[in-house]
């Protein structure tokens, strides 16, 4: 297996070059632009916080820079071309940081959480900043307004994060919202949803969002191509929240709203366990984030407020149902939003991927009359036979298989919840986890009643 190493450098005055073992492909990623500013949205994030009279700690900036290199590696190393088994990559990261004495004790937990999150073999190493140091913020905002936040809340543009925002604002919370735009069709809907959220008048102060746009050159590692699975995106997303909160100068809560069914993300069948099962808010992963942040001295507590509730339950129990009814159609749940140009009618939701199916099921519990006003490329799943040899029927059949097995043997739920990852630290709440899984699957079973998914003969193929 070829090993790939992403080495972060700070401009032409940083002469660092990793030792070449002859078996490693090294890609140098310059973190500075031609004007000496931090690239890949990091400088822009610092600028946005400066406009709020907030300055992240050096460790906070290190953290976001680490996340940038992780995200670069995850999205610019194609799994098919860089692994022997078409999935597991061997990835190294070398990063200049403000204090290696702080960072070195965190290596083990970082590698462990990245391995759990992406399924790859990671090695992370730190070195001291070069003599030239890290450049200061060269561009100062013309106007600054002090903002006082109680914590940080991730706002992805999805339905769960929207409900999380509504519930927190209803309760008088003053969060700093954090978003990662990324690539594809996410940024536009994200921006529109936040503007609509501001127009509701909720909150005790003007709603504020830190937005990070981070895109890397597709030729970062020549000849290997990009990767679309982006299993490591949540590392960047949570790191961004911790980076921002480090500027508060006090302990804070970092909220990651995600329904319990997706958070557990039990594989629908054995083929989904590795390559297709995301673990972005799994309890084990949340524990590792809190362990990691404690080791580097960022006083954050990462929490998922909806870990024991299904998506349908958080829809039904939202504290602002009237606003949710208005804003829900503008939230984005689809696994592949950038593919909307290929969806029938250019709809933002395909309607048949795993997140779309769970969304459909959850909105059946909405407390308003016209429950689901989402634009799906397949408006009604039962209107056609869904081909299981193609994307349109694959996830539907997987859910149907799992639902049928659970109906036949209900006790399987108590075993299946352990498949995505260890729950040793959560022994006391295992009954809650079993319950949210069973209720979540029951919601999905309702939306799939009457839906036919099977292989479809195609003589012309």
C-alpha cells in the first residue's frame, strides 16, 4: 500500500521538507497565499471573528489548520486509486503548530478518532512553527461590533440543525452559529436558510454566523483524483466550532444537533459497515472529541442534544412549529446536493438516498397539515418500481431488509446498535440507544409501506 503524506508549510520562508522514505508520496500544502495571508478560508474566518471583537487562541488556530490538512487529505485522495482494498487509505499529516508540547500528547486520540471516522490509517505529527512564525491578521475589519455568545451551535443547513437553532433560540440561547460551505450545492441553501432564520426575529440579539469556505486544488496530489465520500467532514466542522469558541476565554458548549437514528447509524446490512456508514455524531466519536479538546486545553464540551430522539420526534416536538413549517422546505438533507442538476426537474433532494428517506419519514410527524413540502426528484416512492441495481432503489431495499429482520427478530436491535462502534462508555444509556433505533426504524417503515424495490431487467443495457 502506498502511503500519502500531506505536509503543511507556511510560505517560502518555511524550508521544511519531510524525509523521503521512498515509499511515501509527499504533497506539500502551502498554507499562505502570495500576500502572506492564511489560505483555505482560515484567514477569512479570523477576519469574521475580528469583526465580532473575538480572537481565537493560538491553539484554536492550530486546530483549524490541522482540520484543513485532514480535510485536504480526505477530499483529494481518491479511495479507489490510493488504496489496495478500494477503501482504506494510509495517510500522514505533518503540521507546524504553536506549541508541540501541548499537541504531542494528543496524537494518539487524534489518530484514533480519524481512523474511526473515515476508516483510514492515519498518522499525525507536529513540528514547531518556523522562525518566520504564523502571519498576523493583515486586514482589519472597517467596523467591529462586540458580540457575547453563550456557546457555539453548528448550522449545516440540514433539518436537524435548523430545529436545533429554533429550539435554542426559543429557550433564550445566544449561540454563535458556525457553518462550513464546502463544495457543491450546500452554500446557497445554507445562506438562504440563515437569512430566513434571522428574519424570524427570534433571539435576544442579532443572529451571527461564522462561515468557512474551504476548497483545495484538485491537483494537490497529481494523478490520484478527488474523493467524494468526505467521511472526515465532521472533523473540520467541529474543529471550526472549537476554533471559534476558543476566543470566548471561558468554558463553552459546542452543540452538534443530530437525530439519534443517524447518530448511531446502524448499517442496514453487512455491506454498509465500512464504506457507506458515516459516524459523524456517534457517541464514541463525541467522547473522543471531548477527550481531545481537554488534552489541548480548549474548554469546550461537545454535545448532541438529540442523541436519544428520532428525527420524527424532534420535528414533532420543535419549540417553534410555525417557523419550522415555513423554513423546513429550505433545509437540505440530501446526501448528494451537488447532483441536483442530474435530479429530475433540478430538485435539491433526490428523495431516495438514506438521509432523504429518513427526512420523508420524519416529516410525516409534523404537526401541520401539508406535512412535507420538500422538492424531491422522485415525489412518491410508491409510484414506480425502484431498481435495486441502481441508486434509486438501493437504500430503499436496504431499509426494507433491516425493517423485515427487526420485525422477525426484535431482539436484533440490542445487538445491531454495537455494529457502528464501541459503546463501553455509554453502558448506562444503552436502553435509550436501543429505543431510539427501534423507533427511528419504525418511522422509516411507515414511509416505505407499499414501496416496491427490486432488480429491474434492462434488455437494452
